[in-house]
C-alpha cells in the first residue's frame, strides 16, 4: 500500500513516532535532483520494508529525550532537528533555517539526517561536533539539540547508552559535572529571587557554559567558589537545605582525585551537555509536580469545608 509506506516515512518528517506494522518484502527509494539538462541520482535505498520500519522505530527511540518542561514533546520532526544544528537568533527567538543567510548549518543537513534515520546510520562525528560548537556559541542548550547528541552517543560512542531522562546511576564525570552545572544554576536563581528579588541578568551558565563544555572540571571550581554566598542568602530563611543536599549528592559521585576532564573529548562534551539538560528537566518536572500536588491539596481542603464557609 503506497499510502501506508508514505505515512511511515512521514513519521520521520513530522516527529510523531510510529507503531505501524507493514508486511511486505522490499522497499526501494530513489532521490533525484535536476542539474541543467541532466537528472542526477542523489540517493538510492533498497532494504526490506520491515527493516525500514525497525530503523524508523530506532530513530525515535535513540533520539528520545526528556523535555525541558513536562508538557514538551519527546520526538522532533526532521526539519526542526535540521534547524537546531544552525545558529540560534536570540533577537528573533528562533533558529535560522538552512536556507537563511548566516544560518551556519552543516552542508545538506536535512539529507544527512534523513539517511541517518532511514538507514540507521550513526550521526556523523562532524555533525555532533557542530551541534556542540553551536551550543557553546549560542548559549542554547535545548531539547532538539540534546536529541541529536543523545542519538550520536547511542550510535557512535563508547560511553554507554544514555537514558532519555535523568540517570542517577550514571557516574561518568562529564555527565555528573553537567548535572552539577544545572544544580548551581538553580541555586543561583533561588538565591537571587529570594524575598522577591529579580532574576540574575547573567546566570552561572551564561558565564561558564562555553568554557565548561571543553573543560567540565571548571564547573566544580567556579561553582564551589560562588555557591557559599548563594547558600548563605537562602540560609537566612532556612531554604538552603534542599539545594545543599542536591549539590552534595551530585558531588559525591565524583572521584576527589580525578573529578572530571579538563580537556574533554567530543563524547565527553556531549555527555556534559546531556547531563546538564537531564538535571534541568528533572528539576523542572519535580517543581511542576509539586505545584500541582499543592494545588490539589488546596482543592481537597476547600471541598471539605461547608459551602457557606467557602463562599
């Protein structure tokens, strides 16, 4: 059924995932490009259709990452992943498109990702390196970029198999230090906004992300110097214990004699960013859940009060 095959492939384009099962023998695809008076074959694919389906299922599984906020999506359309490899324009509040001037995307990135998905290939090393470099330059660590780096690590790295969300059992120093950066960022924000204060103009991550990507141990030294003042401010209202406990738990996973790389490899850089993202997503999800539970408790308390008292 051509429509079923088309629908299956479109899942990669729209990022909706798939559980579709097709029972046929072979799948063939040819990509053509016009060049003046000639027709150029850009790509030729031949494989059993069940294999194609398994490849697409693996594409979504390997690229699944916990969203920064609980209501975010867990799969991303190919066009959005392609855009995320380029420059983020903070003034426009979006990624530049591969066709935009100054977008700085890898050459033919959409084609590269499509082949990676349909043929279950590793994400090219140069694409992962480009994503890391763009995160350092833009200061933008978001869900689509982390989906690409998770895909890269699963298919190309010797650093184990990253989980979609926070992995508390992962004690690889680069990953742990990424988590620690998020914990310090959260602590700084809590201290700055305590007693009605304003959020900091430049966060801990704004100042140190680019340097920490290539030298993750910087998080431990720079954060350790500044955390005492942030904790002291929260201690006045007895709100420091949660952050102290969280930081201590993360730091305890590091080897005091070798607490992380000072010259990180690409795999370690990707792990560092993924650890930062996982910790941030975990913290946000916990806060949203706590706020929802608090609201529910208030609702239950109100419902137990007589109607005339409620009014």
